[in-house]
C-alpha cells in the first residue's frame, strides 16, 4: 500500500512540472504573435541581432524594410519578420499624437528648403527661416 502513494506523489509532481513549463511557453508565444501582428510602418524595433531602426515598409512576403540610419542619412536593410526581437515604440498608441503635433512644425521647413529661391541662395534661407519663427 505504501508503494502506491509514492507513485501518486511522483505522478502529481511530474504533471505539475509539465504544466508549469507549458503554460508560460504558450503565454510567451501569444505575446510574440501579437507583437508580430502589430508591426507597421514607423514602428521602432530592435532586431535579434540588436540593430535598432524604424520600419519603412512591410511586405506581404514577411520581409520588412528597416531604416537603421538617421532620417537625414537613411540606411535601409531588409529583414525577415521573425528577426524582430523587440518593439521599442509602437506607432498605434504613443507615437501618433507626437507625430501629429510635430508634423505641421516641420513641413514649412521642408518646403522652404526646396523652393527655387532657397536653392540658389542657401545662406539667405537660413536667416529667413529664423526670422519667420520669431
């Protein structure tokens, strides 16, 4: 009779160990899938190789174009969607209000730089833009 209790205790411990490893694994897989589904243009990511950049294009063949350079000097790399290790800034929630408030302030600067007058006289354009801000 004493041998049956040992088998029951060992069986309960094995079942508990299996459950304690499977449940967290399923939770991690679900979080990973949600992260992969949330990838969009403008999302700041870190790859599994520790490269940090912003997604510039999402392709249907599970590849992403990522800018790992600056906005002024972009360096575009192509990675597989599974190479994303971490989402640093998601576009959907916190970045949308910031982009809307910053976009109108930056647009006139970009338009001023590319006008014909500013191309011929770049020193004057810098002084003009400072006067317009005041």
